[in-house]
C-alpha cells in the first residue's frame, strides 16, 4: 500500500510542480474534490479556483483555470489552460 501520491501540475508554459504529496484538493468544474492515496482511477474537467497540494514541506497552492485532472495508480496529473503559483499556506 502506498501512502503518497505522485503529483504533476502542468500548464502550456511550464511544469509548475512535480513531486510527492499526501493529498490534493482540486477545483473541479462542479465543485471541489479531494484526492488521497489509493483513489479510484478517474478523470474530471477543472474549473477556476485554487489547487491545493499537501506535501511533507507544507501546502503548495496554485491558481488554475480550466483543463483536466486525471488519477491513475496514485499519480495525479493536472493539465491546466492557465496556472500560477500562489503563496503557501501558513
């Protein structure tokens, strides 16, 4: 059993994040959704909002607008049309 997720956050300009996380909260097109290790495979469209990635070093936050999120084998791929790195949570 794995207790971590591999997370990739990708925009057309660059890869904003590539690393390991304990969980992800994403702004899906129809509301926020949480993803933890061993989540079932899925794909959803993203809306506009804040993507939160819970890493061992603290929460990383990204403003995203559109795109999609895919979960397969403890790998979360976020491919977004527009993204920016936001300040980390205190």
